[in-house]
């Protein structure tokens, strides 16, 4: 089989790149072997939340990306944002915001300023884009606009803890003026799930409710449990495919309902991935789901063919290849006992700071909560996102998303931004002819 572009990985990075290419008439195939990080994420997308530990700047928490950029590039010379440059990063961030609008992803936020989202533990976290159903506040806002808040859990459901959320929420100055009460919904339709705690998860709950068989009873139960509160926080268990179910509940109750991410799986992230996947397929893209890229044939610094689990003899061919296989979580990067590697092409890798692949002791820091060097490891790219193997650039193989190394995405809170910005950069490179 031959395509214009073959993308390995169908997470945020792979799908974003594939949509941008497919929109311009390139025939793309995505080889994808499993769920993506988005299916487990909060559904809020981070551009850059924090500068690295020990930065000698006044404030390490990021408000405005453009303002902080000069410090950032000095501290993180190998970060994809530094390699691509400020203009490129901001242009691609804006382009992604437009894409999410055209796909009706119901996101709020802007690359011009981070906002706070309420976390399931009742903290406030800086982020770039959040679902409009999630409680958020501008960084400058002194008070949450509602005074009486009800945090409602679901009886027997352990992946969302109202008391913990309420207790922590009160500690934030923006919620100090609020009266926060908790309550539990029973929802009799879920009794069948309650018999097996392992199946009492957000996905099962939403599937059970999606046919809206007792919808008005559910709306009534929420109204009663809210007990006059003007804002109601619920676990994100209502609506698996998109936000329609949640919006209907909002309308039926007449209340300011908000949903919060639960322990994974996360409906907020899954909805977004579904929308991207549907768009890719609508544009005529080919999704080879359940297949795994294994190895490639490389001739004269170019990838010629890709062999997968289902195409072990009969290779896949393309002019360009994009590696969007994710980080450790998705096995895009793997750690053996004595080496961290990229398993499909065995590409050159890079870490942040003192990381040295040959010195295992440099992979970790003693302090458990410190940013761990192994987390910064990924493939090395140039300013065009081309990768290298044994020191030589592979001209038609690009990396996008969290498979890229040189920075610690957990510490910086920039993983989704890197995913979409590198994805759109690579799409542009390929459309311009590559090389
Ligand atoms: C648990 C978790 C929670 C997170 N929460 C947030 C959050 O709240 N906000 C935020 O901004 N970021 C969050 N992130 C960061 C997240 O990684 C990025 O936002 C982004 O989704 C990464 O996208 P990606 O496409 O690079 O990788 P992934 O989403 O990991 O996708 C890689 C895909 O490649 C596939 N793949 C891997 N190897 C192969 C192969 N050999 N053949 C075929 N397919 C392959 C995998 O199956 C997977 O589907 C979270 C990450 C994790 C792991």
C-alpha cells in the first residue's frame, strides 16, 4: 500500500498533523495500536504552565507565553519551542485554536494568556485550553462568580471525591467567599453497575445513561441535590461522544452545571480524540487501527518502507513518515535496564540537563518529587522536526508530540502544546515539499 504520508500514532499529535495534511489533499494513513494519552488526560490542553525548577526568574508560573519566551529559550535550548522559534509557536497555537473552533470542540482559552482550571482535587492549575463545561477562571479574577456551590458525587463511584474537592477548593483565595456543600446522586439506572466496583467507571456510567431513558428523573435528582446552589460541580460522567448530553442536562435543570475530570479514563479527553478521529476519516484519511509499526527500511537517509504487525511482508510505502508514537505511556519511548530508546527506528535520543543514556545513575534524582531526568528523554529533532539516526538526519522522517525529547513535559506542563505545534509545523513542512 502506498500513501503520501504515513503517520505512526493516532494521539493528539498524529491526528492533528494528519488532519492538516488531509485538508490540503495529501493522502495519509495513520498506523495506531492502542489508546492515546488524551483518553486519560484532563481534557485541558497545556501550552506552557511552568518554567523549570531553579529558574532565576521572578515568577516561574507562566501567565503569558510570549512574555516569558526569552527566559524560556535560555533555560531550555533543546525544547521544541526554542528550536521552532516564537513566531512559529504562536502562529501554530493560533491555528490550532481555529481548528478546534471549526470542529466545535467547545474549548475556551487563548495562547495570549493562561487561565486557571479547577482540578478534581480542588486545586487551581494553569492551562491553555479547557472545555467550556469545566470550571475555569481568568488568572486575574479575584473571585469565582458563584457564591453557593454544590459538589455532587455519585453513590458508590470512587473516581471522584466531593469532600476532598470541596475541602481543598476552599483553600484557594478565589473560592474563600464560597459556601461549598457536597452531596451524592443515586441515579437508580446505575444500580446494575454498582454490583461490580471495577466496572463502575466514567465510561460505563455514560454508556448506561446515553439513551436518556430516565433523563427527566436524573435532571430532577440533580436539582434536588443542588439544594439551591447556584453552581453545581459534577464528575465528567455524562456524555461519552461529545458534550450534548451534558448540555441537555444543563438546560433541563436550569442550573450552572460544571463537569470535572475524573480519575482516568477521562471522558473530556476521549470526546476530543473522537472529534479529531472523525474529522480525519471524514476528510478521507485511512486509519489502520489495531496495527503496530515494527521496523523500517532506510536507504540513503530516507525511510523507504514501514513494516507493521499486520504488514510484516507486504510493507507500507510513503514519501514522508511522521513519528507520533508518544512517550513511555504509549511505548513511543521505552526504557531497558541499561538504555532508553525509541523502539521502531532506534533514533538518536536526547534528555535535559545532566541526563546521560550510558550512565544509569543520571536517569533519576534521589528526591522522589524532583523532576526526573528520564522523563525528559525523547528523540532529537532539528528546527524542521526531522529526526536523526547515528548523527545523520533522516530527511523524510519527522517527529511530533511527546516522543520528542530535551525537556521535562511533566514539570513544564507543555505536552499538548508541543503535540499540536510540532504537528502543524510538520504538516507545513511536508506541504512545502519537505527535505
Ligand atoms: C495519563 C496522562 C494524562 C495527561 N494529562 C494531560 C492533561 O491533562 N493536559 C495536557 O495538556 N497534557 C496531558 N498529558 C500529556 C499528553 O501526553 C499530551 O497532551 C498529548 O496528548 C500527547 O500526544 P501524542 O500524540 O504525542 O502521544 P500519545 O497520545 O501518547 O499517542 C501516541 C499514540 O501512538 C501509538 N503508538 C505508539 N507506538 C506505536 C507503534 N509502534 N505503532 C502504532 N502505534 C503506536 C499509541 O498507541 C498512541 O495511540 C497527559 C499524559 C498522560 C500520559
